[in-house]
């Protein structure tokens, strides 16, 4: 087998054979196929696509590149959730302990943020003492004792994807449906969850900007999961405006704790409950009542135990950025648009995200919204507060917000789009 013929096949719109796929993934993982050759192949896939059978084989080869975890020894059914990434998407934080409180085991292997979308591990690392890196034994221990664990995927899980994802990130080849679907599903299938709920984000702040692409991604992933024996459901959810009122690490932890305490913004609560119901249903726990678990404090109790089990202090004050800047409304009227991408880039520029994998993030940085689309706003009154430790970033963040805020005359009708747009099973 030679890599140039594999690249040429896809470049010329051909179909890769099973043997070509198995070989190229294995040879790339071992370092025999060079990064520049794999980037050429990734670009050919982005431009010319892969059919369902090719995607299935590609995913299987990435799973086979590493270890597979097994939760069969746990006394509870396992349920996991994966979001394709958005702005202010802190849902994993309240969701994992909530679903554990309702009787499922939630093995949540999460990632760090890159670009304008935040990462769950970065958010949790703003809690003093909390550790993202656990051994497989430690992970099983937290899962057994608490019922939920959120941690980094170990190096042994789908190593082909780790290498390929880092390469795609720097070669403009992230946004290919076959590559996104196989990347996400190889990790989830190797992780060994029994059921999986996918939150496929649609809109300006998401990878998928329109419903058709989101549908195709969702149905590809549902097909891959189902074929590997994982009960998989996808919700397509809106990401045209940020979720909740915060985008940034410690800011989002604070908002998540508000949800666990029975409060928090309505959209975050609605999506958390919708995903919890899907996860519990997929895990066979149809009688569980996640609303009650939020009300009666049992979800909060699981959160506190989960954080403490990973070295975190759930009572420690969260870091606060050294500097703030208030952005005011430029007119009086109805806020009809608050663009998720603009807010995500502003939070990122303030220091909440990173430009390169090895960059540090600021725990306190980010954007706090004082109004959401549909609210009345008054000229000169606060619209959002920007937080950072490095005030020289304010101007750059404000630039990102230009054109991202739409205010129309008072009385303009505004109809909010539903959060859950479609369900694909
Ligand atoms: N998340 C992943 O894990 N992989 C992708 O390709 C995109 C989002």
C-alpha cells in the first residue's frame, strides 16, 4: 500500500477501499504516513466527501488505533452526552451530576476549548484544586462512588483521532462532516458508553451554520453509534445566540451552580432538562424525574461530590478577572440579535480561550450578558460586561462585537426560535 495512491484516489473523487482506510489510519498513527500526506488526504476528504460505508470504516479504524473502555462492571446503565460545541455551552456541568442523581452513570470524557468555542475542562479547571487528568482506575472509582465523572480522555483512547484532530485544526480541514462525525464517534464508541445523546449545534456560533448540514452530521453520527451497539439520539439545538448569560470559564461555572441550585437562565435550564430526559430515556430510566432532582438538591449534592472527588473545593470562591469594561446599548428598543460567534470571539480575545493548544486560559475572563434577544434595552444602559486580567485586550474584544448586536425600535415583534429544533434517532 502506498499513501500517494490513497491520496490520489480521494483527490480524483474515488472511493477508498476498506484496506486503504485501515492501512492509512494505522500507518499515520505509527508515524509512517507524514503529517503533510495526511493533510492532503484530509483536504481531499473535505472537498470530495466520503460515503456512509467509508465513514463507518474510517471510524472503526480510528477506534482500533487505541484501547476500548468497558463499564460493564458498573451497577448502573451508562449514558453520555456530546455537544459539537457552542458559545456559553456549559450544559455538561449541571447535566452530568443531574443525570447521575437520577440513577445513570455518566462517564463524560471532555475536551478543552479551541477557537471561539469553550471547553468543559477549561471551565472546571477554574475551580481551585480540580483535576482533569485521571487514570482509568481513578475515573472508574469516581464513576462508581458518585455516578458522574468529567475528565480528559486518556492518551490511549483513539490516538489516531488525537493526531488527526490536531492536524485538521491547523490545516483548515475541521469542517468536513465525515471527519467530524468519525472524530466524535470514534472517541465515544471507544469510551464504551451504552447510550449517547448528541447535541448538534446549529447557527453562527457552531461548526454547522445551517440545518441541512446539521441534519447530515447528526444522522451520520446516529448511524455510526447505532451500528456499534450504542443507543444514540441527536438533538439539533440553536446556537445563533449564546446559551445563558455567560461565556467564559469561571463565569460559566457560576451560572451552572445557579442551575443546580434551582435557578439560572431559562434557556440553560430548558436544554439541560431536555438532554437529561433523552439520556435517561436512552439508559432505560424512563421514570426518573430530572426536574425534581434539580428542585430537591440531589443534583447539587452529586455536583459537590463529583468536584470534591477530583480534588476540587466546591465551596472555594471562583476566580474573578482583575478588570471589567461595561458595553452599553447604542439605542433604545428591542434587542433582536446577539450573535453567538461575535460573543464567542470576544470572550476568546479577552483570554477565556486559546489560539494554540499549548496556550494558557484566564479563569476569570469572558463576557457576561445583561440582556438576551427579546429584551427591551435602553440607550446608555449596560448590555454586557467584559472581564479580563489583561485590559489591553478590551479594544480587540469590542471590535469582535461590532455588527453582532441588533437593536430595533421599541414595539418591534420578536419571536424567539425554539432551543431544540429537531430530534434525530
Ligand atoms: N469535536 C471533535 O471531537 N471532533 C471534531 O472533529 C469536531 C468537534
